[in-house]
C-alpha cells in the first residue's frame, strides 16, 4: 500500500540520505545546476525531505510553499529537466538501497507532480 511506502523504504534516514545524494547529482548536472544558483540548499534539502516524506505516507506535515508556486521562479523549466530530475532521484534511491519495485512507486508519485511543477512553464520536448 502507498501509505506504507515511507516505512517500506526505510523512513526518515533513507529519505534524508536520498535527498542528499539527489542534490549532489543535480548540482553536478550542468543542465540543472543553474536553477539553484541563488538557492539556500540547506533549506531546500530540509523542505524536500519533508515533502517527500509526506508524499510517501510518512507522518510528516509538509509546511513548505505550494510546489507550483515554488517552481514559478525557475524560468525555462521543461519536461526534459523534469525527466532529468526523476533520473537523478531514481539513481539516488538506488544508491541508498531502495528496492527497485519501491523506487518505481516513489517515481510514480513524483511523476504525478509533473503538471503542477511545470504548469507555469512552457512544455519542452522529452515528456508528457
């Protein structure tokens, strides 16, 4: 069941480790790093951990900004960028030992946020 996914993948420790690995990968990606040039990464990592935990059914209340609003400032964000983010998140889940079938469930939940994240941006090649 989806509401058990947070615990199935290992809870807070695994989510936190995956977020750290994910942003290491994103910041190393020349096609993505510019989106974070003026970002407080510690604050972003904390908010992202909270959001992912809530999304996966953890007993965490996300208190950050609406994700559509939060992504409005990212000018030029496209489906290709979103696909790259998903690829990095999948690699991070693999790195921290999340079973492939559970990683796929996490990615499906993240995929469900594509339209919200990209709603205010022109749609680029490489996705929905």
